[in-house]
C-alpha cells in the first residue's frame, strides 16, 4: 500500500543531474501531508520493537523524514552534514565517490557511546554515503540499529553493501 502511494507521487526527471540518469524526485510527496504521515508511520511499524536511541539523518533529504521520525519515536535527531556545515567540534569521515571523494561530519557530542542509531536517508542507491555514516557512528562508539529509506534503487545493489553492517534495512518503495 505505502509503496504504491510513494511511487504514484514520485516523478522521474530524465538526465538529472547528468545525461543518462533518471532522477527519482521525492519533492511531490512533500505536498501531501497525509502521505508524509503515512510514510513515518510505515517506518515506525517496520521498526517494531527495534531499540532506537537516536535517528541520524543524512544531508539533506534525510532531514525531511528523519526529524519527523525521531520526533515521533521520542528520540534525538542527529544531522549528518557535509564538511564545514556544523558549528561545533566535529568528527569527520572521508569516503570515495565514483568521481572523487566526499566528507561527512557529526558533532562529537551527538550521542553517547553505546547508543543505538537508526540511519535515515531519502534514497538508497550505491550505499556509499550511509556506509560512511555507519563507519563514523561506529568510530564514535555508536551501534547501528538499522537503516531506513523512502526509496531504494535495487539495481545499484546498495542494500547488499549495507546489510552486513545491520540486517534491519527498511525501504518503503523499491525500483
């Protein structure tokens, strides 16, 4: 049911951000408050009794549902940002992209060691960013409680890359 609703709302943008790519645009979902609520409720249902001490949302579209999910779960939200965007003391992780490298950061006081962290992003493609996020969280003493995504691009095999980190991988709409 939720997968059908999500797929009906998403629009395909051909040749964005470069030729040959069909971008899955989730912004039409944001026009539908009931659908947004259904998405958050679907995540909560899928999480069941999984221990979640905080939700880490990956910049920037991971903030959209990540904060609402954290609020509904009654736990803190942790923004995972690109380098230079957080104002306090940070820990960084540099990771490889198909065209170079990128750096993500977390505040060093984002969570206490041993905290169970749900990593959330809007879309799972190759898994590179959430893998780097999970490595950073583990380096800081956190435990990966699971991953949640609105959309997954199964043909890019991201799920296969991240499931060894934690087998709790929630994808509401698969392509």
